[in-house]
């Protein structure tokens, strides 16, 4: 069977990446592509890399234009997806790349987003313990944020095994500029970005913070609090996350390594690298793969985990397609057998 | 039927790209991977992005280790492929990414390469007039250089239609650093490359010059001479070629546009962009696609054509796989349905 | 004596670079800094690198706010400088970084800019033959465009010596993104720029074309016509220009080299590199230096000249300060003894 | 008086940056420049950006060639400076950019460098409490490492004021590739670096770790232990350090801000930015300035400090020249009044 797909936000980076992946997916057909200010234009004028789709016309993003398809991808600004989803039949698979349905805690939502909580949907990170099952057959899926996906895959095995402490967790991550989307802001100009690094959202205020804490707390079975600092790096794609936590009593390097291996050895997209080899974002660019490596700093009593992803692929569109495959009962890896484009 | 493939030079950029593409090709199986100084190591330590092939052991590059496969890709330094090819059976498909068998003129070879001419093999650029037929069923193929592939696809239709003059052709092109391979030279260090541009091989001495002239002369049916200047740009991949030639008497913009459309409208990988849209290397990175656009400068009496490619894909490994498909009688696009990774 | 300076357009890249240079100039004092949408803000919030000037308040750009200083730098959009200059006393030195007063030909101005010609001011490129004298003591100066400055310094000696032909001149140049200023356009986003190259203004339509032709024609003593194609490179600063022209009868490599040496050996900022060494933009970034090298392609019968500059320094603000020094009778190099920041 | 200077390691990045700064220093004259494999060549062929010094001949690095000057800069590999310094008179000012004389603890030296400890020299970071006095008149100075300089300037005020805890200090920093010097290693090739980030020296093994701990412990008056993870960013220059520590009981954001302001308000090169403005490496590239900003994360109970520097300037050569000025009794800022080259 071929599934018909509608993609909103098709003029943006997330929507474009969904389309790039779906164009190579053997079981789907791209139906409607929608956007807002570019409605009426040919897709090829906005996403020139999507050559086979170049002549598709972009429709206005409305529930009407998205209806009548088996799967609807929402790659819209935060706050816009709830209303559209409510107008789509319950048996349509709706996959939301925005934050709207990621947080279970209304208090956390309101503290970080300042609007009314809309309830959580199944969280599209199948590599978390027990999560794959929750996605199978689901018809509403919240795609994780790009930082949370990368950081949770880096830290979850240690918390799941009880080998690190839930306080004084510190994460510093670097992202490529596509994480900020196509918004026209001065600090995102090439002249400003190339050749330099800068932080943003410092001091525990980045909106991905509660999402990371939610995932780690669920896995740990106890409340986990993190200090998270994101930085902007001079590259278009990629996240490199350095996550560090205090070792629990008795935690050893070998126990940690075993815990990660047990968790990831059978995963198709998450890889614990051989000892001595460290993740680099270049090796996963354009792919749905995430690489992970860890070290124990005996002097400081800390675990340091580094994880690398492509923020637009596993961090957004690839995770979305992987979740779609699970929800539809397809092979989880369909359309995602792309390797990193390196160098 | 599944074809067994051997890839030499597997530790380098060209070999790695051949493997990236073949890993997604439905009709092949990767047999031997060989290299020189890294023989004995796991492929994953040298090409960490090729995750499914990470545990393959690299063998020493010898005719013995490459024998016994249906197809052998040679991604070796110039001068090394002739000897190896001579030791492989004639019914093995040998695809050479080096320059050794590209030039038909012994004099041109000797002038630019300074060694004995080894004879030309069918030239792996099927989009040139009449060339597709020469590749079908062939068992020896010379992969074009990355500059010639990009520049020939840019200029050939104009010469084939007799709409430009064969003298005073001027080409200036920018390449990403992967075109220089993994050789450890000071000017290729990231510190030297990032943030700047520089020329090299200026004054008609770059070795791709006679190859470009050979292709244009064949198409034009008369000797074409070019001034070619390559430059090194701060990017890992991509070629942007600006090619300009004097208009022939009576040549018009519409005649030129028609000539290009006629040549490329049915090509799967070469695209004349809609008027007003210009090629950008980012839109084809990681893909086998080449984009082309042209303008007529009435004041200067010149055609200006810009073409963009990924030097490692259509410029090397993608062109090689496309040629392999033709030689084996397969669908020309197998394994090559990848879209550009953008942004 | 200390000269008081006013700088308009102080929030942009050109204005910021003028201020960076003047902050280290021993004979000036920065008076007013003006801009438009950021009037009222501290300069440090818009130009954080200008630390000693961080607390200066930006004024609105009006003739009143610019009056009362010895020198006024205009770094405004095209079309705005004439009106302001008309309101400033004739003995105030006005230096215009916009195009408004560069072209002598009203026809060329109207063809490329589509507005009424305002007349030409002395052209601020003292290295052109006879030009230094015209700037000394002048009170109105038009700063050359960044491409024209770089290309004229590359080609002028050959034309002045009559060693190249005035037709079939072809120039392809790459610029850093700061050449496009701080305007918020999608194609200037870091995500779009990094990792790729693209052309723009193809086909003889770039507005710097008549300015280059004007300079070359003056030097050659005959009309020179060029084909000029600009490209956008993934770097913040720098221009690399590849300029090529047909050799005149009897022109030799040694005659050309002598002509360039004679012209530049005593210049403080323009350097003919030793044979074998080629210009790279990295080596002049942040400095007022321009490097030049040439080669003769005997096969193609062409001279190829490569010249490199920092588009914001010698290409704009440095040339402006150099011209100011000449106009005021100061040592031409004051405030400009900065070396390239490399790597 | 004009001081005569000799610079060893003149072919490398640190040596080149020392020369770039000294070329604009009003009280010095560059005498000998020395290196190893490039001895006999013109400086201009190795450091093309140092135009006024281009014709100086590089001498072999020997004590003889360095002798006879008032000041000797050593920019040599670790382990080489002790022997040379021992052969220079005690009244010659020797400034060592290597690590050899930075660590006071023989145990720490041996643990991290694996060779015999050579004793500590006065540490060239005058902004640390009490440090300026130790440098004045000194004749042996150890230049701080680039990471320690940047991180100590970020964290020292908090520790000096007793406002943070000495355990669970976590630092993650990104550096430009010039920090690795000109060594020809595959992972430093432009093709590998551009477009990606990667970590190195993970797990508390980077050699700058004990140097940072030494500086913080001295300032805090108690032993401080850090977890330090360096990462390699796709830029040639710059360090962005994110440093975080647990708040001491009763520490408030305002107390912290006051402590930093008190420490830095009179410093010429270290700047606490206005609230809301965050450090970016681009704004200090090419300059001796360091920018610092801080935030308190109440939820996580942590101080987060971000500091930005140019690793080659304040992180190496600029700090060296600043220390030289102090040692010679000159104005501390001579030769260092350069602003960041931005964008």
C-alpha cells in the first residue's frame, strides 16, 4: 500500500527535510505541500534541492488543504498545530514537529512557553526505554526537539542504569544555524555566523530544558535537573552535545560502557562508537544516525558523554519519518537508509 | 542478479563516496575494500560516516585482492591504474577515477602529465552527445575529472549547436577542498582554508585543461581552446563553474535556451533551471545532480553559463556509478536517487 | 591638528569598518556617529567589536547631525548622499562610499542605476595613474566599489602599458557576504551561505560593470568592454578577482611583469607578489593591502591576473581613509598600518 | 628606547601572531626571526600576511641566533624552551609561549606531560588578582595556554569573591583550528573541519586542565577541581568557553555581577558586557580583548559564565606582548590597540 502524505511548512528547513526523506521512501506518495507566504509558488523556487518535486505548487496551509491524506506532517511555528490537528480525523496520522504536544507538565509548559498547555502526544524518540511500543499504531506523535533528541540519546542509558546522579547535570551543546530556521534575524546572517561562535538562551531559559528534564526524569524514575547552555556554531547542520553528570556510588567505566552497549547494539540509528573514536557531526550530516561516545573522568568524578546528530534529520525530520514508520507498522528504517555526507 | 564490487582507494574521499553510493544501490554487494597505508584497519576508523560498512577490514591494494569481483573501482593516484587493470580479466568492469585513460591525445597527455600515454577508455559522461551508447556494455571506463564533468555539461550544448566561437573561451571555477583529496599539505589545513579564497594552477597549466578541450572539441567538431583558472573555496564539496564564450554570428538567447532545453529536458541528472534561478552548489551537495543556467551579455557579445555539481558525486563517484549502471545494462539511476542535502 | 569626523551609516558594515580604522588613526577624533533605524542606541549594541566606542550614542542621520565636523563619511544606500552633501559646506571633506558620484557618464549611470546622474567626484583609488594628485586637497571624494577597486588594481598596469586588448576582457570574482551589507535577505542567511557558492548579477548587469570599464578605459586611452560575473563565497570578507584579457601583439610575460613592478614597487598598499606566490584573500583580511599576481597563458594567448583584497577595507573603508589622508595632506598610510589577520 | 626582539617559531601560527602585533608596536624593532625546517627562506613565503617583514630571512632556531636581543619570544613545541632559555643571559627578557614553565606542581606536570618538571615562571595573565605586580620587571614569563587564559578570566572573579563552590565545576569550550597549530594531521584538513564539530581530549585528560585548576585554586584559596571538555569548531580563530559552577550559599546574581564589575571595570582588555549582550568570538578576532557575560540559573543553582577570546591574540601572542610591556615597564597596551575584525 502507498500512503498519501501532506506536508505543511514545506517552505522551511524542517518541512524541506521531511520532503527530502519522503522523496526516497518506497511506501509513500507526496500529496499536498503547504506553506503560508509562499503559497502559489512552485516548490522548486523555495527548495531548489528537491529536484523531483520542483514543479509541485505550494498550497496555503489550511486544514482543508491538508485533509484527505493518510499522514500529515506539521512543520509549523509553535502554537499552530493544535488547531489544525483538531480539524483532522482521528484516524489520520498527525506528526507534529513543533513543541506543542511534547511536555506532559502543564506547569513546565506554561513556565517556558507562556501559553495554555495542550496536552502531550506520544513522544517520537523510539530509542528511549519502552517508547517504541507507544509509537506503534499511534495516530498523534510529537517529534522531539533537536537538542532533546541528541542529549537524551546521550544520557538516557546512564540514567536508566542508575549510574549517574540526578543533580548537577551539565549540558553544553553546539548547533548549526538551520536549527533557527529561515527567520530573517541579523545574528543569523552569514556575515555574522561564519568564523565565530556565540551562546544564546543562557541561564536555564532555553525551551528545550524542561523537555530534556522530562525525558531524563522518566528514564531515571526520579526528578533530574539540568543546566543547559546552547551555542551557535558556524555550520549549517549538526548538533554536538557534551553532557556530563556526577557518577553514582560504585559506577565504573566498564559498567557504563556495558549499559550503553546493551541499549544501543541493536538500534539501527544510534551507535556507541568503538573506544577511542569520538562523535563528529560531519559523519552523520544528512543521515538519521546518531553517534555516542563516553568517558569517565575519575579525578572529577564525572561521566562525560558526547553525542552527535543532524538536527534536521534525526533531530527533526528523520525522527518524524522513523516515528511514522512505526505508527504505520512499516519497517522502522524505510526511507532512512541514507549515510552521512562526508567530508 | 547481484554484482560483487571491489573498491580500491577506499580510505580516500573518492573511494569513500563510491562506497556511500553503492551502500544504497539495490543490485550490488560490496566485496573487497582496499587501500595502502591503512590496510588492516577497520573501514569505520577511516570512513566513520559509512556506518553499515564500519566493520569491513581494509585490504592492501593489489590485483589479487581486487580480483574475483564483477566490478572494480579504481580510486588511486594518477599512474597506478593501468598496471592493475592489465592484471584483471577483460570481462571485469573496471572503472577508473584517475586521469590515466581520459585523454585520447598522447601529445596532450605527455605535455600535461609528463609520462607515457596509456590510451583512452570510453569516457564516463553519458550526457555528452553520443556518449551514452559508448558506455553501454563497456568493460573499461574512464571517469571524467570533476572540473571537466561540470564544465562540459555547462558548455557542450552551446558548442554542439554551433552557437559560440571556439576561441577566447574563458572558464573560472571554484572547488571545495575535497577535490584535493586527503593529502596533508599546509595550504589544505582548515586554518588556511576557512574564510578565504585562492587560485591555483593559473596560466593554463591545470591538468584538466586538455580534458575539457578534448570534450568541447569533439562536440564542436573543431578545435576549441580555453583559458581555465581553478580556485579553492572555503567549502568541503562542490564546484561552481563560470564558463563564457563569444557568441557566434546570429546566436540569440532564445536559440541558446532551446539548445540547452533540448539537450537536458530528458536527462535525469542535468537540469536547466527555470529562467531567473541560478545554480548554487549547496542545492546539489551529496547528489548526482548538476544544475545549469545561462545568460547572454549583449554588450560583451558573450554567453555566460554557470554550472554547479558536487565534485565527489557527479564529479567523481556518482558519475562512476552512473557509468557502471550503463555498462551493466541496469537502470542508469540506480543508487543515485539521492537529493541534495540543503541547507 | 586633530580632525573631527562624522560617520553616517555607523550601524552597517561599511560604517563600522570606517570606525574600526579611525579608532586607530592618530590625527582624528570621532565626533558624531549616525544611522537610521538604530538612532538612540549605544554603538556597542550594534558594533560590539568597537569596544572603545561602545558607549557612543547613535544619532539620526541628518545634515544637521553631520554638520560641524571637518570630515564626513557617508556610508548610506545609493541615492542618499547627494542631498546630504549639498547641505554641507564646501570646505567640509565629504567622502561618499556609495556609488552616487563614481560614474562620469550620465548614460552609463542611467542605464545601470535608473535614476538621474549627479555628476562625478574625484575617484578614490590613488594607485591609478595620475589619480593620487587629483585627490590631494579635494573636498569631495567618491570611494570606488569593492569589485572595481580590486579589479582595476589587477588590470590597470596591463592596460596602461598597452599590453592587452580592450575587447574580450573577462572577469570572474568571488566576494565575501559582507559585500551585501546587513540587509535581511534569505539567500544571505548563514544556513544558505555556508558550504556553498553561487553566482549573481550574471550577464553583464552588475552595477559595478560600467565603473570597471570607466577605469580601464581611462587608463587604456580607449574604450574597454568587459564581461564581469560576480559570485558569492562562504566567507565574511574578501574579494578574489580573476581577470583575463587577450595579449596585445608582442606582449611578453617579462614585459608585463615589468609593467606591474614599475607601477606597484613604491605603492604602500598594492603588492606584486614574488613569482610563484599567488594572492589569497586570507592574507589581506582586515588590512588595506591588495596582492596581485599574473601569469601568461601562451596557448590561449591571454594574460591572467589574480588580485585579492578585503572588500570592507581597501575595497571600502580603507580606501576611504587613504583618500581622506591624501585630501587632508596627511601621510597617506596613517591609521592603515594594520596587517592581515591570518590564519 | 627601542627594544630589539627575536622571535623563534616564526613560521608557525603563534610566532606569526607575535610578529603581527610587534610590527605595530612603537617601541620595538624586530631583529632575528627563527624557525626550523624553513630556515633560509624568506618570511613572506611562510607568513604572506606580514607584508612589511616579507623579505626577512628566517634563521635556524639556536640560542646563538636568538642571542643579542633585549627580548626573546619562544614559540616552540613543548619541551624545547628550557634548554634555550638556559643559554640566554638572565637580563634578557624571555617569554615562553609553550607550557614548560606554567605549572607550579611537579606532580601535575609529570602526570599530564610525562616529563621532568622545569619549574614555574611568572604567569602572564595580569588580570588575575595580584598577578600584574609579579610581571612588572620580570625577565622570565610563562604565557598562559589559550584555554586557561579564556576560562580563568571567565571564572576567577566568582572564585575570588567566594561566590561559587570549588567542586562540580564544569567547562566546555570550543576552539578554532589555529589552536592546533600548523601540524599536518588528517583531522585538521579543511575538508574535515568545515561544516562540523567534534570533541577531543575528553575525560579530564587535556593538558590545560591542571593549569586551569592551578589558577582557580590560587584565586579561591582552596583546591578547585574541574571537568573540562574541549571541542574543535569550524573556524580558524577564537575560543568560546562556557564555564559553570555551583553557587555558594547566599550567592546572588547581583553580588556576582558586582564582583565581576569590580574586577574588570578598569581593565583595558577584559570587558564585562552590558546585561543582555553575550560574548561572540567574532567580535574579538584579531584583538587582545576578552568579553565576559554571566547568568545565574536559579533552578539548577548554578552560575554560567561565557567568555570569548582570540586564541592567538589574548590567548597567546597578545598576552605575551602585554606581559612584555609590563616586564619592560612600558604602557601595558602598547601595540595592542587593535579592535576585533568583524564581521
